C-alpha cells in the first residue's frame, strides 16, 4: 500500500494568513460549526422522515433514474440549477440598468419555471441520503423554496406595475438563493452527497496481481467479503467456476455490497437498493450514478484466486 509523505513544519511556521486562533479564524470556525450542527439537528427528523417516504413513494417510473442522473453518470440536480441561478443573477444585473425592467421580468419568470425540474431532481437525490445529509438537505430545500416564492412574487409585482417592489423582492430572492447554494455546496463537498465513493480506488490498489484466497473458500452464488490492503472486495463464485470481483463499497454511499442479495448476475446494495452487474460493475438500478470498479481474476495452478485492477496507478 502506498502512502503520501510530507515534511512536518515546526509549530508557528505556517504560511502567512493562517487562521489559527486570531483574525478571521474564530468567526469562520463558528460559522462552520453552525453548518455542521444542521446535520446533527435531530428535531428535523420529524420533517425529513415523512418527506423521505413521500418522495420515495412517488410513481416516477423510469423518470426517477433520469432525475437521479444515471444517464449522464452523475446527479442531474447540479446541472439543472444553473438555469434558474443564471436567469436570476442576470435579472439582478438588468434591474440596475434603466429601461430593462421588461427583460428582467422575463428572466425572473424563466428562473421560476426552470427551478421546478431542478427541485424535482434535488428531492429525488435527497430522499436517498443518510440522516445528517437529510437534515442539511431539507434546510437547503427550504431556502430554495423561499427563494422561488420571492421570485414568483417579484414576477407578479412587476406585472402589476410595481417595479420597485418587484426589484426589492428579486434582490431578496437572490440573497436567499445564495444561502441555499452555499448549503448545497456544504452538502456536496463537506457531506459528500452525489460523489462517487469508489473514485479513489485506482490510487489505493497496487498494480499487478494479488492473492485473495483459494477457490475452495468461496461458495457458489454468494457474496464474500475480502480485504486487499485497505480496500474491501466483493467476491462471487459462479457455478461454472468463474469469479466476479468488485469493490465492496457502493459508489452511491459506500454501502457493503457483500451484505446484499446476489441474483440474476447482479448484486443489490442493502442500503439504498442500487443494483450493479457483476460482469462489469455497471449500475443498472437504484440511486447510484457511477459503476463499481471491477477486477480481473485468475486461478493459479495451486488453486489460489488472484485479482488485478486494470486501472490501478
């Protein structure tokens, strides 16, 4: 196993602007602590629980996979939000330009309409997250909902000949939408919503062949967990004597595939029901948008099972 090494700097030798105990450090830490506290606010469970069940029960059929972003290989929500945010930001600029009120109203309306599919995609993603992400996500959604309401009111006020009030509502909407966007960034980058949990595997596995046991250790048709250094593997033996080996960490939320059901050439994650094809790791159902890394296999003359990750670097 490879590790990155770094020289340790002596105490107090950090770069200029380092926010240890003074300057902007304390306010920044307090702000971040408040953001993290959203994920621990169990009071929100009274809201997230019923909402999660409602969203999961929606009869979306094949459109659920589209809203989750499976066709493009990553969540669709971040793509769709570009339209309303771009429209509303452009409207704010036009509100500062004399005589541009009509075009600003058009952009406000465009933002409100385009926010609907973006919200749908966001809710579908949200419903498949763990507790902390559900709590933060519902506040994120509430902020965006308030922003949509403010912009819808802005559009109405402008149409009724109250442009000044409409602009005020628009600037308020942009402020609230910015807070919602910040919370969305917190979800994506600090709480890892939507990221591929298997992406680092290429750097954690050494190139070449590695023994993971003998053929006799693996029963037919059942998922068995093995460790390759720090990387968990799912090993499935087929009736014909062949083997399938995938990373035993679901790309969606790192669920243990070895505890899921193996059937019809696929394995189902026990956490959120993502389904992966054993032959190539392709995600064929569930909220996962990225496939599972798969290993090449071979049996030695002594009956040892060896695996190799083709993409290891």
